């Protein structure tokens, strides 16, 4: 097939190649145009290169339509567009890296970021294409390469539950604790998305579990809330750890109580004082147990009259929560007739409920409730 030889500037040639790639008529392009210079020429000030387009679509890199193979070079993989994105980024993000000669891939190349700091390794980790890379190119340092926000390929693996795609020897406690600028660590993501089974328990320490992100929440908060404390070494759990508050004062113990997972904790770690630890609104773990009907998960000896009458900033008590949500059957009925400050405990129930507990023939209609007293 004869081709008309026309002298065109490299930019125009690049545009025509990009159009041919997008329009699927590369077979009409003069093979002599497929040079390193033309394939790495930008189509405009903010444009891309033919190599970027080929990498995105994963086409024309391998033999097709009789054109023969485009011989890739390191320069062709590393040319940057206006945003610092390279064809290597596109190949990694779109899962086409298997088409590249492994000799052209280096750890350094996989860790070169665009203007925002995203690297090809971020793309491979986030999109599940790490199997296209020689495992020897992966190092702990490479997995901890952060973008401008501090987000690393290890964050991507943790987020998507793909930690099993890397050699366990590359995972260290320090790597799991490396936080982004907002303080989020890979361990936060592992805990939040319930991938704790992908981590060697030996890597988990109390310090790692209590590493706080910018809102004060720790991996232990998420593990407690989802009910996975049984996946941790009990030696890592202490009363102090369970009472580590976030910026709003919420503790892992609050999360355990509200979600019904307090039965996963050694009872020796749960004290009346711990149950009465309030957040910034005065809500305690005991409030959560009472509201959600999990009071039976604690030793009845810990539930004292004083504890049941502990008010939050709105004047709501655990006793009120029990009554309001229909869980009074979880407490000792004898306790309701026990006097406190000269009044039976049932007088501290909501008005419409406490009347059911007034002894037959009792005089008056005393009631102490949500910051109101009826005499």
C-alpha cells in the first residue's frame, strides 16, 4: 500500500495519530509516523500525546492490523501531559501494564507522581492491578510514597481490601501507622472497612490502635463499633484504651455499648466509672446501653441508682432512655421502688410511664423527669 509523503509539523502529526487511535483507523496512518518523537509530542498547550491515548485505551501497543509493534522506550512511558500524568500512569490505572516490557519498569518509575502526587503505583493498588508488576519492584518505601495529601498506595490497598496482593513482609507496624495529612492511616481504613483479617496480628500494637486522625477517632473506635474486638489480642485492650475519646469525647466504649458489642470485652475492664464517662454532650456508654437495649451485657452490680440517674446536658438519664425505648424489663424491678433523695426510683421515670409503678393507694403523684418535677 502506497502512502503519500507529506511533510507535517510534529504537533499536527500527533493530532492525526490521536484522532486515528480514537477513531479506530490506525491502519490508515503511515507507519513511519510512529516514532518516539511523534508519539511523545503534545497536541496542544494543555493537550495530551498519542502515547497517552494509546496507554489509556491499551491499543496499538501490541501488533495489530499489520502495523507491527510500537517499540516502547523509557521516554515514551515517562512523557508528561499538562497535569504531570504520564502514559505509565494511564497504563497502570487502566490495567494495561502487562503490555509493557518489564525491563522498562523500575521502582523509581512506579513512584513518580503527577502534579497532585499520584503515582502509577497508586493506580495499580487502587484498581487491583498489582499482579501486572514484578513483585521485586515493590518495597515498603514504595508502598508508603504519599501524594500531596499524604495518601499512599498502602492506603489504597487498605481501602479496597487488597493487602493480600503484596508480600506480607512489606507490611510493618510503622507503615500501617503512616497517616495522611488528615491523620488517616492505612490501619484506620483496614478497621473501617473490616479487613483486619488481612493483617498479621503481630503488627497490631496498642499505640497503632490508638493513632488518632484529625477528628480524634482511632482504629479502635471502628473495630469496636463493628464488633471485631475478638480479632485482637486481648492484651492490647486496657480500660484507658477503651476510654480514649475523639474530638467529641466519644470513646470506643461508647461505640461498643451503642452497637451491642460490650460482651466482647473482658468484664474486668468495665467499671461503673467507665460506664459513666461522658462525651461532650454528657452521653455515657450507659446511656447507649439503655437506649439500644443492651443493658443485660453488663454486670447488674455496676448499674447503680446514681448511674441510672446520670444526666446528659439535656437532662436525659439512662433510666429515662430505658423507659423511653421500652427496655425497663432489663433492670431489676425491685430497684424501681428503692428510694433516692426521699423518692422511689419510679418517680424519676417519664410521667406517662411512672404511674404504672405507683403502689396501689399511694398518695400524691410525684414525678421527677427530664428536668421537670410534678408534685
